[in-house]
C-alpha cells in the first residue's frame, strides 16, 4: 500500500464496508436496539457536554474511526503540534496557538526561544495597556477618556475578536464599546465611524502582516478622520497596532511602543487569544480575557491527554470525516442557541474552511478524498424560521452541531427555557422524524400526508454548557480548532497555510488601476473581465 494514501488503508476500506451496513439503518432502530446508547455516546470536556448519540453511527463505527485516526498518525501529529515542530510544511513554521494559553509556569522552548515567557510578556503588556485605558488613566489627545475602541482588521484579525466581543457582551464592564471594521467597502468604515467622537475613540489596527490592503486602506481613512478633527499630533494617543511586523507599523506612523506583537507560529485564524484579542481585552478586561485563555487550555489538555474514544475534538472531527467521505455530505451547519454567538458560524467559516479547504496533501500530491466541510449557520431560533425546512425535508444530508447553554445571563419571562426547548425539539425531530402512519393517524387527509412526512435520520451533535462564560467560550473555540486539526490530519493536508487566497489579492491590485484609468482597457486575461471593466467604467461615467 502507498503509505501516504489514507484512502487505500485497510482502516478506510473497512469503514467503506461498514458504511454500506450502516447507511440503511435508522436512528429509530439504533435507539430501540440499545437503551444505553445516549449514555454511551456522550462525553465531557471541561464544562462542555457532548451528546453524539443522534449520529448515524454505532459503537463499531466509532471504533473504526478511532483506528483510522491512529492509522493517520493523529497521536504523533498532536504531539508534534504541541511540541512546536514545523508542521506547517509549506511555510516551514511551527503551529503553536496552543502556547498562547499556556499557564505562566509552563515550559516550552521552540527553535531556541522561550515561548511561554514571550507569550506572557505580551499578555502583560496588553493587560497593562487595557488597565490604563479602562481606568481612564490613558486619555485621548484632548484629555478625554476612551469610550469606543475601533478594531480595524480582516479575516483572523477581525472575525475572532468580533465574535468573542459579541459572545462576551455581558462581561464588558468598563463602559467601553468595541466596533469592528473589516471590509474595504467604504460603507463599512463610514457606518462604524458614524456617531463617534474622535476625542474618545481609540483605533486598534490589527494585522499580522501589516500589508493587508483592506486593513491599511481603512486605517488610512480612520487616520484622516482623526487628524481632520484633532490634528496630526493626536495620532499617538488614538492609534495602537497589533502585528508581527514592527517595521511596517512604524512606517505607517504608529509608535512601536504602542504595538502588541505576536509570532509567525500563530496563524491569523488562530490568533484572537493572543494580541489580536486586544480590542476584546479592552472591553471585557484582562481578568476575563485570562479566564477565556484558561478555557482554551482546558480543552488543549483534554485533546492532548484523553483517549480518542472519549476525546471530544477527536470524535467530532472523525464524525466530520465520516459524513464528508462516506456519506458524501457537503456541509455542516453550526446552530448556536445563543444570540450572543451570532458571529460564531462566520468565525468558524474562516477557521475551518481556510484551514481544510485544500486539494493537495502536505507533501504536494493530490488528495484522494473529499476535504473541507462547508460550515454555515445562524443562531436558533432564527434559523428555524429560515432554512431548517431544508434540514428536515430536503434531499441533502446536512449534519448539524447544536450548541446550547443551561443558564442565561438574563431571562425575562422565562424565555431561556423556551429557547432550549426549541433546540431539543429540533434535534429530536431531525433524528426521529414522523412517519406517514403517524401523520395519517392524526386525521390528516391522504393527499396531504406525503407533504407532512418528516424523514428523520438527520444527524446532529448537541453541545451543552452551563453558561456562556469566558471559560466556556475558550473551550468552545479550542474544541473547533482541534476538530479542524483532526480532520486535516486524517486527510493528510496542511491546515495551517492559505495559499488559495493569494492569487485573488494580486489580481485585485493589478485590476484596480484599470478601473480608474482613462485609457482603453488592455491586456486582460479574458474577454468577460474586460467587458465587465468597460461596463463598470461606463456606469461610473469614466
Ligand atoms: O485572507 C487571508 C489572510 O491572510 C488570513 O489568513 C488572515 O487572517 C487575513 O488575511 C488577514 O491578514 P493580516 O492579519 O496579515 O492582515
């Protein structure tokens, strides 16, 4: 056997055989056969409880998937990641987001560098700065305290802090509001600046590379807005930066004394638990930020030390492989029953799809299986009134992750129990459906019965946690980070590079002058784009 090709391994082939036996079984049958099923197919990690019994899988499936993970070298890969080996092969980098949440007394030296000391030095700088801003010691150029933080960044330099700020809104206790500007669409920044007072606004320019067109363009607009109101000398009091690139930060005109750093071993989409989380820390405070880091670390330890059969990220990652490669599922819905997590699906889209959307393996050879689930979702119950119809009765198989919390932060009129009842009702209806006989027995007219049949057998995971605290948020994010890693390892790809986004960036830079030029468009790669450029220029009167 070609050792690098997991799809030709005996474990993969056995799963294929097994799939043929399982695909015709219903969840109704599986539950009827095994009264212990729900108890056996649930695990805990930190404060997270996972019920995965509503999956089209048996104990044998789990055993075979675990053997597949072992065959793929998951155990060794986990150790390589945590140990700082250069597992991001195409960029020759270590992958150490797990080090961002190591406790102060941990030890990790990578490439001759004391990583834990570096991480905590930056966390301490962030905390000192956040304390100054939150206590109103740090003031703007006119002497007023900061009321609004505007984070300017995109991708991992936006989605993580934005998602987490929204998730932890109940912990924003210093009267500091955060806003997030990402898109190069001018509507984004102008909308976010509306109503703000330059004298009380602090901009955090967040960019790992400090070369990203969207971020630098928005940062320049923000700078002009501030300078127009307060003058050039006000910039130092109203702009700080988060980056790995001190030279470019200085060149932009931000004092590098007000720059918070990180390292090339932190991927953009894995970075908001480090300095990229500065805007979050300013809003919720250093203590809550550290609570979040503890949550991340709890799941890191669970992932590293728990046998695969009881390992939450391993099980969820392997189920992702099961549906993607054996059932042919294309997508996975993530459905948080929490309005606070309304940006969580968007955040996961980058985390999962920028990581695992690859068609070559780490060694550059083509993959031989499908990779990369398409993640999408909306908070319940909004999604129920939008797209759940397709989940229940459509022709596609969409495995879904339901996420719920026992305790709300506030609960007028007992709304939270109704929210949770909806979550439970949906997973039950998806799993067990309703047969034609059951519908007919309710007196439904024969011709209407087929329309009302609920096929069921639609797989879901349910994650329950006590409350959306900083710790629990860290646990949830680390869970998905490691799910991505499990899947990427089985597929044999490098989940830590993102070369696929580069070509479009370069082409946009090449095309931009053509849109504004008075000259006839020339040298286009294709007639369609040339035609569209002409049309655009005509519409803009150029
Ligand atoms: O979209 C590509 C990407 O490189 C992401 O991986 C990254 O999170 C984002 O751009 C922003 O990059 P930067 O933080 O360097 O501005």
